């Protein structure tokens, strides 16, 4: 009786070819993705994607502020709005214009958590932040008031909501690029990377800088009113942003975890603090009953 033939236990050739092809495709995909940490940091935050063209939006804001501050009483409002609408000297290296960020249209932010709330507050105006800025620029208000409304409307309304939108979409879609973009608009490019404790001080003019200004006025810096130390708001926003990116979104393994949504909600809560601080500041400055307020001089920043 002949011995039975030995069973061939090796994988089928097509299986080996499929596995080899899969490995090659994966290797090419990984090679095409920049390594974590390959892009410059935004303060302490490490973006996964190159969002520095987004961060450079603060270069346009810097030019706008220069136009508005051209003279003590009367700024170049037409020049400021031209940069707002079409970009300034650096427009070729910036991903958007400030006007485009303030005009999301009817659908872009419709599924967001916070945009519908703010839109409803402004009488269901879809582009409420842009309307605010344009009305301030074209109105007949005193020059100092127009200046303050324009610069605060651009950053504290239009850009603020863009940050919230990108963070919201990032955590909803498990998309770290949106998360990175939100942080780019939060910091701006002028803030640079964190190297030493001296880098906690603000160098730019976007939302990180706002929190640093308000912490000095309300004693919410790491060292009470010393804005060269990090604002409690910035410390918490930055920590939550890093946590969301590194522990949830970058690896895409826990995007449904309640911790990511909690990080997002906490960031929005913290970002709201300087807005409330500013409201309190200017309510006090505008009170005719107190001397040296805005009724007696410029509103300041």
C-alpha cells in the first residue's frame, strides 16, 4: 500500500501575493504621511499636518491693526477692510482671508454645536460676524469705536467661531487635520514655538494673545496678573488640545471615547472666559459713573 501524499500546508500563492501587495501599499502610504513632529509646533501644540498656512492668518490681522492704528483718532478703515476681504502683503502664503472665515454660508457649520446658538442670537444671520465687521466699518460711529468693533469683530467673533468649528468637526469626524486647523487659528503663526518660559508671553494678536491680555487684567495668569506667565485659559486649552490630538485623534483608536468630547467642551468653555472678561472690562470702562473710563477717552484693547 502506497504511503499517502504529504499535505501541502504552505499558503496559496495568490495569498502570498496579496499579502505582499498589501504590505507594499501600506509602506507607500506610511511613507507619504509626515512623521509625528515633522511640522513646527504652535507653542507647545504639535500639529499632525502642515497647518501653518492657516496660522499665518495673523499676518493679515497684523496689517489690519497697523491700518487701524495709523493715527490716534482716525485709522485707515478702507485699507483695513481691503485686507480683511482680499488679503494683505502675505496673501500668497495664507490659506484663507479673514472675510472668508467669517462667511461660512448656510451649510458649513449647520451641524456644529455652537454656531447655531450664536447665529440664533444674532437674529439668524448666517454670516453674523462678517455683518458685524462690515457694518462697523461702513457706519457713522466715532472713529475710536469703529476701530475697536472692527478688530474685535474679526478675531473674537469670526475667527473664534472658526476655531470652535474646526475642533468640533475634528472630534465628530475623528479627523486630526481639522483639530490642527482649529489650533492654528487659535494661536496664529506669530506666537512661534515654546522653547523657554519666556515664550508664554503673547507675541501675536489672535485668541492666545487675547487670553494673555485678559489674565493680566483679571489675575488669571499663572502668576496672578503677570502676562509673561501663561494664562489659566491658555494652559487648559493647550493641555486639552494636546490630549485630544495625541490620545484620541492621531491614532484614531478612541474617537468615540467620551474623553474626546469632554476635551472639546472644556476647550470651548475656556475660550469663552476671555470673552466674558472682556465684556466685564468694557462694561466697567463705559460706565459714566467712574472716572477715567471709555466715556472719558479711548477704549484701549
